[in-house]
């Protein structure tokens, strides 16, 4: 799967045990070591996912127009009453609000609540409801915390195993991200945070969320249930555009090649969806069921890689100039990174080569979408897997500290030995002068490889 094109492996903590995930982490790390790769790991926390409990006979029929009670008292559901895992549900909902079940396939409307433990609902769109299906509340301001007890336990496990990225589900505000980052910082770890956008509240607070997070996922599954589905394509483009402007990587996810769970070829619509997500400017396109339970995991990755490669070779809108904020403390570094990308376009450079210890330069250069590959050298081992998520970036471990001239000559030599650049190629080098001045990229050099 990794040879076929995977850059980041997602561990979905909605499923499987920590023992299962630990085995997968070990395999990824072994492959990285054996093949000298830096495939990253994204630990995706389940978040406050609301579900119904078990129901009789494995499934019950909800009939249009009938009333049924949702209760917070645990029991086996039947045609009159169903258990819901959300304790504050009766206090948070109001009459008239919509309740969606099983990814929106079934719909109810709130008739009344006793504000304690029961909510009377009317079935609007019925059907067969099976056990443990998810519940979406598109009109309700839920009071459930963004991190559940299970999430905190899984977070501790993920941090203990030094994963590079933590995905936070059902983000509503920037504070949700800040709270998670506090926990990560207290643990002494450096994992970055991906905010999963899948609720109307997240759209309302999107600017604050993007400002607080390290990356974003357009999680179209729940987003398309919680909001009118026709809005999702426009929201996807809006979120990607804002992330590019803020130099934050963005993932587009859910049902990208869904039919390939059971067939070895995608539909034409799915091919278009992947291609358009790439054209929108996403850093990554994500597979879910296609590779977790699907019958053709390697073929689906090869298929997605072919689509991406074709778009990047024929139609990709490279070099996205950005408006710089002159009041930013990073203004000079940002201007240098933007200029490096502009120069790479003008000179048809084969690479932009930079050094970073924090990763800032990599995030900034990548967000401009240069046609040249971005080669990042860092002495920060933990950063190598992190940068695997970024568009167009390849990272290398490098811990020598010498003069700027010698360091530039050395990293170019390494790329030449790896046959990533050839004699006669143009390379744009960026660095800090003096070289020891970390985090302050202030120099550009155009190099013709000898």
C-alpha cells in the first residue's frame, strides 16, 4: 500500500483496540526504517459521536408518521422506545428540531422533551433501524464535550506512541483545538492537530478554527448529513481556499472511491471527485472504507495515485500567489518563501531546497503550490513524518551545522546523489543567515547544479 502511494496512514479510533493500532504503528515504523521513508501517522479520535443502542432482533422498522421515544436510560430498543448514548439529549433538543439516523437515511422530528431522560419523536422518513447506528443533530446546539473519556485514553495512547498528527472529530470552535493542544503540550509531545470539519457550528467558526489548528480535514460524510448536501462542494472549496491562505494543510475525505470497496474500478463520478478535490488545492485526498475493509486496497491506492498524477501533469494550477500581512512577525520569512516560489516558476527550477527545525518554512512554501518539488532538510526527527502530509514536500534528516555556503552545497550534493536533481538543473535554495539563526528564513540563492 505504501509503495502504491500512501504518504500518511490514518488510524481510526472509532474501530479496533489499542493493541490492534499498536501493531499497525509497529508495521509502519518498520517499513519506514527498512525503506528509508517518512510515512506519517494520523490518529483520528472518535469524538462525541452520538449513537443509538442495541435494538431487538438486530433491527426494527420505523414507520412514517408514528411516534417513538428516545431515552437516555440504557435498554434494548423496540418499536416504542430506543436508547440514545447522549446523556444531555433531552435537555439540549427543542420541539421541531430534526434528528437524523444512520447517515441521514432515517429522519425524525422532535415533538416534546421532558428535559430529563426522554424525548418524544415523530418518524418523518422511516425504514429499518439496526443497532449502534450514528445520530446527527443538525439543528441542535449540543453540550457534549469535544473530547470524551475514550478520546482522552486514546489520545494518551497515540501520544505515547509518538504519532505525528491527531485528528479531532466534530470540532465546533477554535477553543476545542486549543484545549486539545494544551493536553498535547502538557504531555511534552509535539503532535500536530487536524480539525475535522463536519458540523454547522464549525462552518460558522471556520476562521477561528483554521487559526487555532495545524491542519484541516473536510470530513464530507457527517458534514453532508448535518448540512444540505448541495452545499458541501462549495464549502469544500471555501475551506481549501482559506487553508491555503493560512498555510495550513487540508485533507478532503469520505466516499472518494467508495464503489471500489467491492469493485476493482471506480465510477466516472468518483474519478471526477478525486480530480476536482486535487484541482481545488487539497494537500491530501483520503481513503476510508476503501482501504480499511475494502477488497482492493492496493488497487484503489494505485487508482487514486494515477488520478492525482494525471491532474498534476496536465491541469494543476501551480504557483498560488498570496497576499502577505505586513504586520505579521513572520512577514520577512513569508516574503522570502513566496519569492522563492516565484523564482522557481521564472527559472523553471527542479527543486526548492530549504532547511527548517520547526517546519514553518515547509508549511509556507508548500502553501504556494510551486511546480518544483520542495526538499526540506531538518535536524528534527519528529518533523519528518509530519511533513509527509504537506503538498509537494519531501523531507530529509540533516544535522550538520556549517557555514551557509557549505550547507547549501552539501544538501544539493545529497539531492544529486539521490538522483533527484541533475547537472544543469536550476535549484532555489533558501536558508537563514547566519545558518544558526533558526526560524528566520531570510536568504534566497539560485543554484545551477554542477
